[in-house]
C-alpha cells in the first residue's frame, strides 16, 4: 500500500512539473527590459484575433501576410490592417516570395493590394522554401530578381523593406550578404546567428500563447 502511495505521489509531482514546464514554454518571451518593442506576426489563413486584448497583453505591433507569390491575397488582411491602429498597434505587411513566379508580377501584386500608409512599418519579404514550389534559381538570378522586387516595393511604400529569411534559405543563397536591408531572423528561444549581418527583428517563439488569439502565435522582438 505504501508503494502504491509513493507511485501516486510521484505521478502527481511529475504532472505538476510537466504542467509548470508547459506554462513556462507557452508564456516565455525575451526580456521586455532588453527588448522593449515586442509583437506578433500572423501566418496565412490566420485565426480571428481580438486586437485590443493582444495589445493589453504586451504586443506593440503586428505583421500581417498580405500577398503570396503573384496571385494570392490574404482574405483577412484588409480587415486586420484597418483594425490595428484602432487597437493601438503598429502595423506591417508581409509578402511571401515565390521562387516560381516573376519578381515584377509579385511586386505589382503587393503594391496593388497593400495601401501606402505613413504609419506603416517597413514591408517584409518572407524568403523561405514552400512545398508548392520546387524551383531553385541560380544565386545571381535570384539576387537580380529580388533587387527588382525590392526597388518596386520601396518605391511604393517609401521605406526600406525588411528581409525575413529562414535559415535553410540563407544557407543556400546567402541573401543577407547580397542585399543590404534590415534582417528579420527566426529562432525559437535561442538568438539566431545565421545571417551575414546583425538582425533587426527576431521571431523568438512560434509557440507562445497570448490572450486574444486562439492557438500559439509567432512572437517577435526588435533590437533597441
């Protein structure tokens, strides 16, 4: 009987430790003292968001996917874009770049869909691999295409773009060495160091939970 009691007590203790660890993971964020500007970015097809609640729980800004490739527009973008200033959040737009479609057509799609706004944060280009595109252009070709894309988008927005580059993409193309633009790097918990230059923004977690959003969120910080 004593053995059974000890086993039961051990299981209860393990459950408490597991629950505590889960709570730490889902509520962890980089130090607000070290990184006073923190926020979220939404993926394609995001869940509904209560922006005022998200703001009340520490988010200063939000980045939203606007376009993907030359032919996909995010249906939720316009409503969320309009709601962010009303909730006291700064806003930025993301384009998911496709290696399978012309750069100029992608820039046109972004510029037509995303309004020029004086309060907007720099537009971000997501450079990563996707299952719907297997093309792998030569580095020189890609750099030339991205340069055209960047020039067109910056002419529209009036601000330098930011490069959100995944580690595998950077490993293959060394894009951050070729394009002198602010870098948005990705790395859960641990600071990323794979870019050629210091990052400006860091996606520090893709598992944080925040009131106002169902499910985990992408949590980002900006260097001071």
